[in-house]
């Protein structure tokens, strides 16, 4: 497993359980295309917020013309993190591995370890290849592998599409977080919460389950149903105090940091196209909600 492969999976915040969960929608009102918001400041600053799917299929394209026009008119692209950064990928690997003398079986209960041993043995994974991974890192890896087995590809992720277009247009690429801030959102969770994340990732190793989830995720993203996405995030991460800690750490607190950085773009009069995992644009504490609370004009345009 190379650092580049793992980092791209790590930052895949539209399918990932930790950042925006697996979205399933039932009989709820929808829009006709992926969601986008426009945010304006009195001094002329303008930001577009677009919800991304980080692993997808060719069905994610083409993107709507209005989205492409907004991007082409922006001065810069902002992502959570640059997925092509080798330095950031190396940092993820560095912090995602326990120090010598420590291992996963010291942090999970016996039942969880038994389930993990059985599931990963079926995948042909040698125990020594994952035993020193922290739970959040292993959970991320398993979700990415499961999504890929269901036909989703990192190369078809919409954030990579925007990154390539930005590079072709010589647009600056900005980062809304540092690698350590994003890692902290998971690493600061207690062992019990990280075990919850890992157990949920194991449920998606069943291929038919993951295929259904990915099909529903793609349909939901294409419809742009932000209210349903918010409801599903809370549903998928329901289950008591540990799940509440996960939502608070990997969504709400990160949104607060990213909103402050977006506000700086607005205050400086910049025009920036922001691409983040779709879960960051839905529900209580979402980026549109936080920016509106700061006094900016926030309009749903798609």
C-alpha cells in the first residue's frame, strides 16, 4: 500500500463513514443536480460551495454546465486537502501507525478483534500487515477497498476532476485544513469511538451491501438532496455517545475550522470555488449554516 493510494482513500470524504457516511434516501424531495451554494460578502468576495463524491464511477460525469461555469469563473480552487500531496500522505501513514510495542489488540475489545481477524483473513490480509494500524486508519482503508470492490474509483472522484481542471487553467489550489487537523479529527477520539468506526467499516465488506450503498449514494449525490443527506448521516452514525462524538469531531468541529478559512477568502475579496465532501454541506453545523451565521449571504443555486 503506497502512501499516495492510502492518502487519497483517507481524504475521500462523500462515501466515507467518518466524514459524510453512506447516504441512503427514501421518498424525499430532490433537486435535479448535485448541490451547490453561492456565498457573497459585501466587499465583493464570492465563494461557491460544491459537495463532492471522492470515489465515483463514470456516471458522475459530465457535471452540470452551471457548476463548470462557476468553477471556470473563480480565481482559485479550495479543497479540504490536496490529494496529490506526497508529504501529506506520508504524514497520514506516520500518525496512523502505533509506535513500536503497541498494537490494535491493546485498544479493541476481544469481540471486536475476533470479528476483525475473521473478516480480514477472508480477504487474505496477513495479520501483521494491519495489526499496528490505528482503528481510524484501518477503517478508512477498509471503506476504500470495499468501495473499489463495488466499482467506485478514486480516479473518477469529482475533487480530482476539479484539481486537474484547476491545474490546466493555472488556478491556485488552496487547502482548507492541514493534514494534522484532519488526522486529529479521528485520532483524538477515544478507543471506544474508534472501535465504533471500525466496526461500521466491517459491515461494508459484504459486496452486495456495499454495491447497494454505493448505488444509493450516487443517486443521492446526483439529486443534490441536502436535507436527506443530513438525516442519513445522523442515522448511519446513530448509536449512543460514541457515535455522537464521531459526528462532533469529524464533521461539526472541522466545519467550524473550514468556515473560518472560507470567511478569510470572502473578507479578502477573493472568488474561490470550494469543493468538500457532501456531508460538510448538510445538517446542523454545516458550512452553509455556519457562513450564514457569520452574516454572509448564502444562496442555494442548485
